[in-house]
C-alpha cells in the first residue's frame, strides 16, 4: 500500500469508529529542519483544540509487517486516552501583555530552516538562528509551545529586537546547569536499577535502600570508566532540558566554566535541547570532534532535534564563541 493510500485508510477508519460527532482530518505539520510530518487530528463542534498523532512512523511499522488493524486501534486509543478536546482561550494568542512573560528563545540550524525563517522573526548567530516561542497554558493541553511568527509581531505591534530583549531575559530565568556526563549516567543507572529491583519476581528479604542503589550504580560506573573523576565531558542545558542549547548564548556562564577549568572550551551540539562541553586541555583534536558530531547526528539524533554538524570553540582569552 502506498503512503497516501495508507493515510486515507487510517483517516477513514478513525472517522468510522468515532462517528459523525467528530471530524477527523490529516494535515502536514512543518517541524524543525524542514521536516514535514502528517498529523492526524480529531475535532468537534464543542472544541477548538485536539491532540495530534503523527502517522509517518506508523507507515514505517506497516511497511515492516505490522497489521493495519493493530495500528488503527492503537491510534484510536491514543485519542481516547489523551487529555483531549477543549476550548482554547484565544486571548492568549492576541494579547501581548498576556504572553510576554512566557516568551523565550531557542536555537535552530540556519541553513536547514531557511524556508521557515522567512516567515518568523529571528536573528543569525554563527551557523544558527535565534528564534522565539511562547508557552501556551491550558488545562487540557498542559503547557504547549507556540513558535512566534511574523503575524504575531504584527498583531502585537512589536518587533524582533523587543522579542530578543524579552526572550533573553526570560530564558535566563529558566535556569542553566553544567553537569558532568558521568553524573548524568549515574543518575540514569540509579533510575534503571530502581525500576529493575521493583520489578524483580524473586522476593527480597531486605528491600534495597537508595544508598544501596547509589553504591551499585557507582560500582558499575567505575567499571565502565575505571576512574572516579568527572571525566572530560559535561552537558550544558536548562533545568527543563527543553531547548537548552540556547544556554550557549550566555557567554558569561561559559566564561565562568572556562576559568574554572583554566581552558578554552569545545562545544558539541548534541541537539536543540543540550550541548556537550569538553575543556580543550582534555579534548581530542578538533577534526576528530567534527567527525564524531557528524556521525552521531546521522545515526543517533532525531532529525527534528538536530542543531548543527559544527563544533564551536569558546576562547578563555577573548570571551568569544566561534
């Protein structure tokens, strides 16, 4: 079955299951880096918001042999279980004073998003673009982010320079943190070990304490790295780990860390949500880092989350990022 026929089949089947009270539609949704996904939505006369289910990965599953009826019922259950239909207060979209406290910035790749950038306020930064979004708060949706477009600036009678000032201030209030990669792995190991121990079928005479789990995680980590120091890799992001690559815009924070390590810093764009920092004194050569970033982007990072194939350098002497 061809892809378009698959989309029509899914749409028709969900419409049949839900009945005439709802309108089931599939629309293309433009994501980061020029990625276009097909989003299935369900609307009703009593609501102006709906969850979106992207059909692209389901077609891949179907092509690999997953039965159509199984896919249809999974999608139906996603709509059924989602905190779904409701009314959105459109004043949140039209009143600048309502949204200004939630305006923030994120970084995206400039070249990969040229078409998108023509329709949104932005400014160039190295090979990246600074763009703006605000948080839409709703009891049904929870917190959703809305990319700010040229239509918003016209409606709000504002401009990119004002968005930049507001966004830089608000984004800093989201917090930032530089954590050793080993610490992140240790925390992950603790979570996984706790989940494993909770699900063990064998009775445990003495339930493990958090200290025991932490000790076991430390032992595993030491076996992997054979050392107790932080290692050369550090992860920079905000506290939410959401659009956290924007933290590289705060050069005073980078300068503090560079002074602490008494070294220039190499910055590897892990994704739009975080970057990896390596002190130059502890780093492989620059060309090796570039090859590593490119390989990881090609094989490990979701296409919508990719930031750049470039490696950046923060100079301790000049305080500049290049």
